């Protein structure tokens, strides 16, 4: 009996040992799998990287959340990123990023906080900054010891940013023909930039975006003599000079007879001239830092060209010619006059020289003028789309018959309107947002 009891105790002990060994085996196996998952996840996070411009930055800390527990690793990350062009000031996050919080510090002050899209608009003064990026990541399912599992994690990146973006200004060319336009492009701009060229071109500002890129239109009048001239660039750091050459353009000659009665009643009357100057002069100060016009102007009237742009006009045998700032298009009285391009009506009214007149501002210093109309169909302050009727052909003011005098100005200079009608004008060197065309 005693022997049987002893055998049973031995058997139970053996069973307990086997069971304990089995449990220990299962626990070790589970622990081994968890450890393998942890190592796989942290290895995956450690291999991640983000890009700042051309530089690759590794994380300084990565946390993996697996089975309700958080595991941390500290790879050797961080770095120094030198930015000399705003095209480099872009952050590309890891592919598995769900969300990211980007912070930039100047000393202890936070100068930017947002996501990667917002960072594209971050344009600081030149100097050193600290970058901190925290990413929430969710990689696709990964395999460890033959088993797939998923996890979430966070990654922290740090870097020192050194902004050294110089201001650069370039002109489309150093040569320009009389009555023409070209684009001015700048980068690294901080503060206002004003371009001028003495009597050749009144001062005008470049339009700057949030990343320091600036654009503008440089125009030369049809009456400015050929030659080499000096221009000026004013910035917050001072004034610099540049030189450019105006090349000669060929213009036609016209001999015109106008009755003394017509001259006396219109351009020869000082009150009429004063009213004309008051209406037209104020339009030179209109300024919209947006481009409203498309890539080709609409001909406002499909009429016969009676006087060309830039033409030398001898009136009543006067040996001293005047110059024609626009183009005259003869058409039947009452024919609709269309807006050559979209823009705001900045003047609409009558004076004794240009008659019933409309002036439109199309943005970036581009303006169109419509003279001698029989009646007006728009009012000052309206925004008018290209091709909409703004008036009707007439012969009001200093005119010998029904026609439309059409004039294109960029800043304070009259320029070739035909280049706007055929799409070759320098005004089309700006895109719809004012940036340079690619």
C-alpha cells in the first residue's frame, strides 16, 4: 500500500515537472516572439528618415507601440542643414507617416509650428534655427519569425537649420526694344524691392510671395531713344545699379489734316486738356499685385487700322511731329467695343480730348485705354471679363471720324499693343499668380 502511494506521488511530481517545463517553454516562446517583434519594429523605425532639402536626417528617438506596451530606441540622428535657396526649404516625411508636427526655434522662441505644407511658406531671416519634427507612423504589416503583425509608432527628428539665402535679381535680357516689355525675377527677397530707370521708367515695386520670390514687368516707351541706360534697384540694404540697352524700332510716318475748328474745340482748349490730364494721370497710380489677363488679348474692335502704334504724325504741315501712343481702329459708329482683357475699370467718363473714355487695370501695372467712344457701357470700379462690351465706337473728343483709339501701357510707358494681341508681349512672361512662367 505504501509502495503504491509512493509511486503515485512520484508520478504526480513528474507530471508537475513536465507541466512546468511546458508552461516555461510556452512563456519563453511567447517572450521570444514579443522580443523579436520589438526588435523588428524598432529596427524598422530606426531605418526611417526624412529629407530637408538635399539632406537625409535620421531619427534621434523612435517609439513602437506593441500589445499595449511602448518600446524605445535612440538611433544616432540629427544633423546640420544649410539652405541657400528656398527650393531647399522643403521637408519630405517618411512614407509611413500618418501625421507630423514640425516646430522651428530661434533660441527659445518658437518661430514656426505646423505641418509640412505650412513649412513650405516658412521664410525666415538668414541665420541659425533648431528644427524638431515629431511623426506619427503606421507601417504596413511586417513579418517576424514567420508571423505578420502591425504596430504604430512615433519618431522624433532634430536638426540645425542654417539659412543663408542671398537676394538675386535677374532681368529677362540686358537688351530691350523700344515699346517693349520684359520680366524681372528675384529670389531671396526680404522687404520691398523697387525698380526704376530715371526718366526711362518711373519706380515700380516687385510683387513678393511668402517664400521670398518676386516678379515684375520692366517696360520701355516707344519714344525713348536707343542707347545704354542705367537702372536702379532699391532694397532695404540700399541701392544698386544695372545697365540695359534700348534697341531701335522702326515706326511709320503719317501726314494728317485736321480743321482748326476741331482742334480749337478739343485739344486746343486748355480746359479740355486739364480735364483729360486729370482723368488719365490718376490711372498711372492704379496698382493691383495680381494678373487678371489671359495669354492673349482680344481685339476690342475688328476695324481698319488707320493709324499705327508709335507712328510719327505731322499735323497740318507742322514740321515737328507728334507720336501716336496707341493704334486707331476705324469702324462704324455704334459698333460694340470689347474689353481686351479682364480687369477693373479704373476710369470711365468724358473729357474734351479723348471723348468718352474707359481705362482698365489688368494687374502688375498693365492697363488699357479706350478713347472716342459714342457711349459707355461700364462704370468705374466694375470688374469686367475679357470680351465684354464696355462701350460703342464713336467720334467724340479729338477725332475726325468714328474709330477706337486703343492704347496699352505698362507702368508709365506706352508699349506695342499688337504684341499683346498675338501673345508675344513680355507681359505674358508672368503666370496667373504673378510668378515667372516655367
